[in-house]
């Protein structure tokens, strides 16, 4: 079992096709077939089930895939650490950020960071908490902004900000003059919600389970401008962080009764290697986020 064969195996498993893996790896399909046949013979197990539409992992292959993925990630981490010991710095920070944080507060932080570290590349992925967790664990992201709640044991997290989730309504809505809104009142309305997987939606789904409600979701979208437009037109109501609601005209933010507070943090894979660039960005964000939030208010 060698690392080249494991890399081929992982790519075929993820592409679910020898031909697509061949294109990604720039390796002849026949060479991939020979490599996989030799890998299976050396182990004594069938790892991939070939069929007309591609290839599928067997149960045994699924178990090896988890180990192979971790081994390849470890090798990448080791190579990066050795490069940094020679004075080389990784030129990229791969960051996952949910829409609400990414749209309002991180642009200023990213621009300020780039001014200080102009040679570093920043790759930003907009995704929900669940997707960011998975991408961190799979080694697709270095850092991720997620809800600091029920964090997997394999992830470490540094607290960033704590904020209240508010009900957002049109100034013409019947709730607009209320000081607070009960969970029952909230779920009595047509709602516009983020799609499943975002911390905003996780909060709503959790409330439904706790109180036995069936939400009347008329629109699902991850586009904040659309959420704001729909609420402003009094077509539906929603829920957004107080930090966001305070700076948007044409909507009214109202506390839940009882209030709902969310804790947000920066997460990374415990077994992964954080580069000098990753550590610098995390420290920079911790210092810059309060100022960015203050400017937006």
C-alpha cells in the first residue's frame, strides 16, 4: 500500500468514476485500473465495485477510504510544516463563513488582512455551519466560522462573537410595535428562512422540535438581500442577527421572548496543521472583528 495508490483510490471514490478520476489526476485510465487492481490484491479485499455508470465503494472500500483520506491529509500537513520550518509560509488561507457574517463584517477584515499580508491568498467559501464542519473535517478548509454549539470533538474552536437573534418584520407588520415576540407568535406567521444547514435555520429547527411547531416556511433562500426585500414588502417575516438588523433600513428587529443568543466561533481541525498564515488570520480576526462590528452599527 503506497501513498500514490491511496491518492488514486480516494479520487476514484470521490469522483465515483475511473474516467473522471483520470481527468482530475491527469493519469491514464488504464494506469488507474492497474493501480487499483494491485491495491486490492495486496490487501486481499475488493474495494471498488465497477459498473457501466462508474465505480462505487464496497463496504470494505468505505472503511479504507476514511483511513486513506486521513493519511493523505496528514501527509499534506507534514509537508506544509516542513516547508515552514525552512522559512516558507503557506500562501493561502481557506475560510468558510456563513452569509450573515460574510456579507457584513468579513469584507473589511479581509481587506485589512490583505493590506498587512499582501502575498497571501484568501479563499472564502459561503456555507452553512453543517457544511463548514464537514469541509473542515475533510481537510477542504483550514478555518471555519460556525455556531459554537455541539461542536464535534475533532474540531477546536475559538470564541469570536455573541449576538442576539431577532425576529425581523416590516414596519407595517402588526408585530412592529411589540417589544418582544413569543415563539408561538413567531411560528403563527409565514416565514422566510435560510436553507437547512445554516446556523440561522438550525436555531429555528431546534425551536420547532422543542415546542412541537410545524413552521410555515413560504420561501427558503441563502440570499440576504432577498430576505430583506421580502420582509420589507411585508410578504413574510424572518430572523436575523441583531448585528445585521441594526444596520438595515426598512425592517424592524424584535427580541424573542425569551431572548435567543447565539455564540459564534472560529473552528479548525484538531489533528490538522495550522499554518503560520492560518494562525495570523485567526489572531487578526479576533482583534479586528469587534472594530468591524462597531463600524457597522
